């Protein structure tokens, strides 16, 4: 007969998932991340590989369900399937833990964080990537700490989180078993945090004191998703965004930025509406960057950003290059066409073919591109002095999704030392400085999501390339190497 499921195991799994979920928006108890894995590590102790994978998967599924529940507003079956898939990364960590648990602690304190980073890296890149809610993202407001992202990316932060959790678990185990406590490891890790803090302090000072430059206004119209693609609402939508922009002009900006797909409808179907926007721009003599769907060739649709000059003329365009699977295109459409019955997927978008640095010196990142490290690195290396993220997180309504998006954006700004100006339909809009400081659009009660308005900010431009921008994910690759070394050492014990 199969053994009954231990209530202790269930409790440990639930406790870890609870602590981790509460480390992220909208709870924001980010300090809990430093102990959030401890129950999970105790849960994995002594488990067989199969049991460790299954308990790991359950804990991961519960965690991602608690942080990514907002996908239900797009598709319930899709939300469940995505979280089942994401939970498998915790399962694989559990599998690795069961394999490495007999190694000496001096090896595990390096190998287990390396294993976690290797799995986060794979999650961030596999199948075009879904790297939201990495452990390091939870620390996006701890400014001195996150400065190491310009060397390691988010993965260095996740490494530190796991390392401290492993150490706390080990100390607790040794104390309860009345065995010698690994104080040398504790002192060593304390020194590492001290060095990270000193580095962060000086990097923060350097990148938070640069002179301010161009005056930019972002407009957040807060158009409900139910109205956004309704032809009957397009005239009202355009009127609303033009009225907000008219008010913003009193701030005397040098550039106006609207969100992703902010043009109501389709340009080729609504030339009169497009001409009205051009006349508005020419009348006020302020360039406008707007998001729209464009069509080039036969049925080739692009998610695009168009820059209108101060004369109201198109001067440059960027077509989104990193498309969202199951959102902007359906992978393996002949085989998976049935998925369209459960998710709002129409015709596939086409992928843009080139990076664009606009005349003002910025590059545009559309939708989730500001969270995709290779894309951000590429546009930065191409010469962008600051970045503009145009997005529409209105699909997910008033949930934690826009702030999860912001978290990843902050880490990318620090990693590449580029300001990111965010124009979001429903929020979060604002200015992420190269130091990680944020200046966000908020309503009178402090709410930044599901509110309308505009924000004037001055850009901190930068042309230096960070270590991370130049060399990429060397730290993550070193973690893969460490896991490989661990596999060799473990085999020697067999």
C-alpha cells in the first residue's frame, strides 16, 4: 500500500510557498525571501529523487499560482498549464537537491545556489523565456543590494538569496542536533554581503548623480481592455488620450510618449484618425512616440512604435522583435490551433528584423521586451543612451502583474545602466533611473495601476557599457560550471 502523505511535508510546502508569495507584489514583504526557502529545504531532506521532484513541483506550482494568478484574466486553462510548467523548475531543483544532499556542506553552499541560478537562467531563456519572479527580482527596492546586477544580472541576487537560505537551514539543523555550527561559512557569507553593500553604495552614488537631460512626458490613458479593440469606442479613446496629452503640454516636454497599441484601431483602416494625430503634433511642435499595429506586405502585421517628428511626419519605426508566444503568435499553429478556443489569439504577428535607435538617442522595448535580458543588452550595445518601454498590462486588470513587470524592468535598468522610461496603458508608468530609483505616475492616493494621467520626467542619459552589457551572463555560466563540478564530486562518492 502507498504510504500516507505526511502532514508535516504538506505544511512545509505550504509555508515555503506562502513566504515566497508574500515576498512579491502586492504584499511586498521582500525580506521574507531570505527565509522563504528554508521550509522547502527541510522538506527535501532525505527524500528520494522522485519524492523530491514531486514535492518541489508542488511547492513551485503553489508559488507561481500565487504570483501569476493574473493569467486567469486571459485564459483559465492557459493559467493552469503555465503554472504547472513553471512548477517543474522547483521540481528539478528538488531532484538536484536529492542528488547533492550527501555532499559536504562546504560544497552544497555553493552548488545549491548555482543549481537554482542555472534553472532560473533556463526558465528565463527556454521557449522565448518567462523569467518573471526570479528570486532576485523581489529585492528591486533594496537599492544598494541590486547594484551588483551590472555585473551578474538578476542571477547574482538570486544566488545570494539561495545561499543565505541554505546557510540558515544548515545552522538551524546543527543547533537542533547539537552539532558544530558552520560559523566559518556564516562569517564568509557576511563578508560577501559586506562587499556587495560597499560596491552597491559607490555604484549607486555614481549612477544617481548624473545631470538630468531631456524633458519627457509619458501619458497613461487607462483604456479598459474591453474597450481597446471595440471599434465603437475608438473615437472616444482618441479624444481621451489627446485631451490628456493637451494637458501634459503645459509641462513643456521635448518628447511625448504614448503606450503600446495606443492608436485606436488600425492605421490602414483609420487614416483620418491618424491624420488628426499628425496635425495635433505639428500644431504643438513636440515629437510623439506612439504604439500601433502596422501592416507591411500581404497580411504581415507588426506590433510597432512610430515616431512622429515635431512637424507631424513619420521619421522612424521599430517593429517588435521578441514576440510573446500564445499572445502575439501561436507556436506550431497547425498542431496547436485548438488552443485558440481557450485564448484570445488571432492572426500571428510578424517578427521585426532590426533594432532601431531613434534620433533622440533612445531605443524602444515593446510589451515585455524590457524584461528580456538579451534584447535589452542588444539595444544598449547598439547605441541607445536610454530606453523606452511601451506596454499594455491592461489584460491583467488590477493585479500584481504590472508591478512584477516593473520589478524585472528595474533590474534590467541597473544591469545595463540605462534609464527606462515606461509608458503603460493602465500602469505602471514612469522613469526607472540607471541606479534603480523609480519616479512613477501615481494618482492623489498613491495608486499607480488602473489610473489615468501623465508624468513629466527628465532623462538620465548614459553611453557607458556596464560589465553585464559587455559580457552578458558570465555569472550564470559559472553557475552551470559549478553544478558540473558538483556532479563530478557526487559521482566520486558513489
